[in-house]
C-alpha cells in the first residue's frame, strides 16, 4: 500500500467517525436537526446534553404544555435565549429552539431529520412514528411501550419509507442489544442477555398508593423530586422489565422463556452461574433467552455485587482454548470456565441519547431495532377484577405486564399491556391471570388497535410459541 493510498484510507475511516461527521455538518452550516416530543424526565436528560454538542441542533420541543417544556429546558441548564424561537422557520434561521404544543407541526417542520418520541404513551407513540415516516423522518423510540405494542411493524414501515427506526441508547434495551451484538461479532454464542432491577414477588401487586413505601421514599423526598408514581410503579411491579425484555427479544432474536421472567437474585460474580441452562446447573429453561436479575434476595437483603442499574450478556466458549483465554484475562466465569459474562454496571438514560441521535442521523444506523415478533407483554390481573371495572393501564391499580413468547400470547388471545388502558371489563378476571381480548370492550376502528392487529397478522408466522 502506497503512502498516498494509506492516507486516503485513513481519511475515509475518519469520515465515518461520529464527531468528525458532525463537525463537517457544523462547518457546512447544516447541523443535524432533531426534534423532541415529550419533555419528561428522559427528554429533560437528553436536552441537558444535546445543546452542548456542536453541530447538533434541537429544532423544536413539543409537549402538551409549553410551560412545562420551558421549565424542563431551564432545569437542563439552557439559557432563555436558546429556546426563544418564535417559529420553526425562526429556529431554522437562528439556531435556537421552538417550543410548541403541536407535535404534528414539529414532525412536519422544515429541516427536521431525527424525531425523538419520548411521551411514554403507546397509542401516541404509534401515531407520531407513522406521521414521521410519512414525512421522511428517522425515529428514535424512547417510548418502548409503543415499540413492544407494534415495533416490528413500525420497523418495516420505516424501512419502506427509507428511514431508520431505532431504540434509544441510554435506555437499557439498546445497551443490551449492543452487548449482544458485541458478543456475536466476537463469535461467541449468546446464552442470555438482560438487566438488573429491584424485585420481590410482592411487587407485582404494587399500586401508585404503595409504590413509595417499597422504594423507601419519604413524603418530603417525593414532594421535592420529579416523581411520577405510575411510572415508578411500572418499574417496580415488573411491567417495565417485561416491556424492555420483549423489546430486546424482538431486536436480537433471543426468545423469552415459556414462563417469562423469573427475576432470580444474582450479583455480577454469579451471572455465568445463574444465567446458564438448567441442564448445566443454571436457572434458564433454554439458551438464547432474556432474563432480569434482582438486586434483592427473596428475604429483602441486598444482593452482593448486584446489577440494579446495569445490563449484561452471558456467552459460551466454543472450545478449551477459548476457555483458557477467559481464565487468562480474568473474565467472570462459572465453575466449568465455559460460561462467561460481560456487563455494564450503569445506564445514564437520556444523558446518553446523543449516541442514538448521531448514529441514526449521520450514519443511518439504529441502536437496536425490531427484526421480528418474538416477545409480547400481556396484561395480568394484580387482584381479582370484577365485570365492569375500567382498566387503568401500565403502572396502575389493576394490571401489570408479564413477558410471554409472542406465539404463546397470540395463541391465548392475551391482551397486550399497551391496550389495557381505559377499557372496560366484560368478564371477571382472577388475580394472576392474563386479561384476554374477549374480556374487554374495545374499538376496532381505533388506530392503535388496527396497527396492533395488522402487526399480529403480519408476523404471526414468525412468532414461535416457545
């Protein structure tokens, strides 16, 4: 290779680096323009970092309240003049940010390239994604509830529109997908992937009235913080874990276990021992699956070296040589030395979202995206539910979400957790039992129902039952 050829090769590689690509956009006067819908906790964390990156322009923020959006920006450290744009045209010209209550106007705004959907409401997320595809916008779906409801169909629609549909880096599903991709790219067989959380069986019956006691938060702490009881209750009662693991399964090809999630107590040193097949001394019903490990022993004691905030992957050595390499380089392994684990102890939520924005906007590369319908999350009764009760959805008083293999959920006609809000029961449902489509009254003409039903029809053949 000549010196000139080597230099040109290096230059090409440099052009592929995110920061170099972004710098080139900034120098050309065409920054990467992104819009955010939903100025909640995740959105605010993203905003706190986004304006610090040269070449990245937040064109607009849409929220049900522009005042709330403005407060979020101030909390994130933005100077007032940075979000004083009077319109999207003004924002495009000045480089400032326009606040609006009209999400559709943001999606249609001239210059917008990447849309971040962070509302957390599945029906809203589906509508925003579909409108964004129509306008040729890439979509980063922070709203993992919407992704699990119909993500495989959304990914297909995005591809047909020539845009990217992506999970959100910083959230645990995208980080898990990254670990799975790393392991496979290295040639390892992925045994299990997942995350840590705080879990006890009693949490499945938690409600917004009991959630703060389980977290140990005082009334003063809650009053001083930005705490949403339904959101925190979804984290606690197992729903969010189920949703995130379904998203991982659908994006990676890993299959949920027939029984869903077991939440075994497990620290990082025990990952290769616990997260291996039952046939070899572990707790997994199969290889190539997902699991969430608990940071609490069943008696409530903290697990030593727990992974409450982190993510992990377990993988296997293909031969004795690789086993020796695992030992030589200090990997955490099981007693056989064959199974090993790699983990990341923390995730930074919206503070890391720029990675998705830049990869999607500059390289057309998703940070995790559905490739099939393998995992589903079904509404499961928290208590005995009576005929005529109105279900109140994720994090509420009536149901929690349980992970199932998609084929199993379809075969039992189980109601997705994303559609278990504001629907009335036609039948009684016993505590711990799944709610079925036939148990509720729903509007077949409603867009979210139609999209979900289309997704089920489109992907049924690719949804094994176990």
